[in-house]
C-alpha cells in the first residue's frame, strides 16, 4: 500500500462545534426580590432588582446595585443576620420590616430585616437604597417626649429645678423689692443728715 493510500485509510475526524457566543440577555445576572411592609406610603411594596445590568421595578436600581457591589466581600455573607450574643442598644426604629430573596454573587439570598434595636437599625441602613430610607433615629422603650409645642427643658416642678423668679418691676432694684431705688443724702463737713419734715441746716463754721 502506498503512503497516499495509507493516509486515505485513516478515518476523518469531525471538527469540534463551538457554542454560540453568550448574549447579554442570556446571562444569569443577580436578581433580588424585596418585600417591604409597615414602612409607610410610597415605601411599602414588592420590588424586583436586576444587576449586571441594573434594571427591574426597583425605584433606584442602579444605585442599589452599586451599593451592594461596594459592600460585597468574597467569603462574607452580605445579608447575614446580627450575630447571636451581640450587645445592641435598646432603640425602637419603628414597625417596618423587609425580606430580601433571590441570588447575589452566585449565592442564594433569604434575609429578613426589621428595626427592633440599634443593631437591626444599622443593618437596615447599610442596605439603603435597596431598602427604603427611614432614618437612623429611634425611641427608647418607655421614653415619653415633651408635648407638642413645649420645650424639652425642665423649667420647674417636682422633678426639675425651682422656677426662675419673676423679674422686678421697671425702676426698682432686684435687691430692694420694697420701692424705687434711693440714694442717701451726702454727709460730711458742713452738712447734717436732714430731719424728716424739716429743711436741712448748715452747721456753724467756727
């Protein structure tokens, strides 16, 4: 058999078929569903968020994706709950709750949020604007603020300092509340203290 015949006897190998290029719409981007309750009008609702590229029904999708990217660290759960045994301030940030589910950075997400203490308030605020802005302040349990239109400073009463005394009338001295200020007549050589009802007299000169 000639060399040409030997080569022709080798079976042909089909060329590998390459997969088609991945289109942007075929990529499984990060997708989160956010459900907010008891946060108030304009905040409550269910929102869909897509990242890479940003989109969905979330009112601030681009900024929400950017914030999540900034806080993401590989090997760390971005949506982890407050660690057990953490000391938290006793602040009540209101009745708002939220639940975030879906996929982020290739990992499943199922996280619940509330504002029941200082740790939970901080955890919520770190997720803004994925979660709505509600402010970082809170109310301590059992604390009652001043009535509307009054000052928080104590001005008197059994638990405060004594009330400030009223100012004296115009023309009177605060140290002499019995009448207007008076100046004593000058005394010395050539003068005598006047007697009530009689004109003053000069002492005779020796």
